């Protein structure tokens, strides 16, 4: 539900897509852009591939019927005399539609749903299918042979949707290629267009609108890395997969001790929120190759047994020597050894929180336990280090059927943690303890 700070506004201007071939019918909703079919067999393939639940047939006169995907064998879809027609002898007569314009599907494909964030809260996930249905009103339902269908009629001028109440704060919009664009709301809203499978702004697919966004970001971390060769020695520790809500959950349970009083702030990550994306962005110093010698001699990265990025810093790989299903203890020992050499940068990448959260879920008690183990590693390294330090994470995770996943436009994935002993950013989100439990 929308709270008092966010609501939907409807107004004219739905962008309709046309097929390049007249004998093809466009499939829209929760589906990849420009999906088309040439027969009902193609529709069967889509239903199976994307685990379609509901199907919405729409005519050019904006008359529509909705059925469950499991009833697809009860209908006939035919192309004749330049028109797509729908019929059935098993369902109510209202199913008979002539001159279809498109078919919308509700499926598990949510790559282009629009996420609306405010602070560290996920206000709404707007699917393309539900957005399309908001353009229609229900006329009634009909039943035959124990099978139900719903009939709808569209508004004379199909609406598009804009989001967010007026605010004088800037809003960040994340687009598909990962770019973050900052807008004033008066400039943002007129630019948003809906193309039946996705939202778009400035010719880019729009995935996230973020109001009251965290000030800390991966860009801040990268800036500190770039300054390493002329700053005092820096210890930088990345806790892979430690989301802001995961840390809050561990605090609420009283699991973390030292970190209970550390002034962490939420940090917005990159899109997509993955480790590979973060590390590739952090270590991309192509514009400063003239400093190659300074970088390579000034820092070391302590990693597990493989990496998917390149760096001007020396990378120290570690294997699971004691066969305990994690390299974090070896990474910790290696970090202690290299810490004695007093490098200008020591970048330590802990992996076990992410690994555990993937296996058991981000709020499982085993994940919370692993957070405390890494907490102890981090605090001991800080105690041994003479200089400034930064603690941050690359992403969080959200729960899916008892496991943990990330990489999507979900608030749990997109908000990590940040702390710097050098300079602190004000926490833009009030500290709220909430408990999430997975057993």
C-alpha cells in the first residue's frame, strides 16, 4: 500500500508498441520488451518459460478478458483477414473477442518492474502487468463449466503513471545500464513514460525511483581508493553481502557487540547490486594509468581463491586450507600478516556473510552468527592497524523460499553499510530496529 508520502497519479499518454509484421501479436506486461507471437503455440511456450499465471487479452477497442494461464487449452487464437481473434466453446461467450491489439501476461519475469524507495523502505514494486490493468475497470465475471473469466473495459484515453508526491529533495533514478540520474521531481515526472513492458526515461529503461536516498555510496568508497597514493595509510574492509537491514536485524537480536554502537550509515549500492559489478567499478582506474606505479606499490587486496576483476593493486589469493567451507579465516590471517608490512592500502574482502545468506537466507540465525564472526575479524584488524579505516559492503540480500538472493531492484539488495574513521556522513535514515527471523 502507498503511505501518505507516496501515491499514484493517472493521466493520458500510454505509449503503444506496434508490430513490424502484421501477422504477429505483441505480448506485453511481465515479459521482455518486443516479445511477439505468431501462433497460440508460441503463447504456450511463453507460459511455460516465464511461469505465467494470468493472461489479459485486449482488443483495439479496449475490451479485455482475463483468464488463468491454466485455461489456455480451452481457447482458440487465430489470425484471419488481418485480425487476431479469440474464441472458446468451453468458456463463457464473453471470451469471444475480435481484432486483438495485444496480450498481457502476469509472470515471474520481474526484471523491469519499477521499484519505489524512500529512505531505507521499499514503498512499492510496480509490475508492468498491474500497471496495464489499472487502465481498465472490471465490468463483471462469467462462469461456464466451472471455469471463470473476467471482462474489463479500458479508459477512453489509456493512462500512464507517474509516481511520488511533491518533494523539494532530489530524487535518484536508476536505469537499466546502472547509471544513476538525479532529478528534481518537477523535471522527473513529465519524462517518465510507460511502454507496456517497462518504464522509460530519456530512452533508458527505468528501474528505481529513490526519494530521501542514502548519502553514502560506492562512489565515495572509490574516491577514497583513488586518493590512497597521497593519503595516510588506509585499511579498507568490504563485507560481502552485508545489507543494511541484515545489520539492523543482527543488532535487534543483540548478536553484534562492538558494532552495536558503531555509527554505521546506510549506503546505496550500484545496480545491479552484485559483487562483480562493485569490484569492477571500484578497481577501474583507466583514467589514471599515469599513477600505475604509485597504485601497484601502495596497496594490497586480500581475496579468496579467485577474482573476477583486474586491479592495479597487488591481489593476494587465499584458499580454504582447513576445509571449513570458507576462506574468511585464511583471509583474516593473511590480512594480519600483510598488515605488519604497513602498506598504504590494505583492502580486505570477507565473503562468508554473503555465502551463508545465500544458503540459509539473510535473516537466518546462521547468517547472524556469521556476521558476528566477521565482526570479530574486523575489530581485531582495526586494533592492530595504525591509521584510518573504512568498513563497507557491496550489497544485501532478500529472502526467496528460504534462500538468499540479490542482483535485483529490491531495497534489501540496494542498501549496504558504510563507516569511515576519517569522516562521517550524517545518517539520513533514523535508526530503527526491526526483527526479521528465518529458522
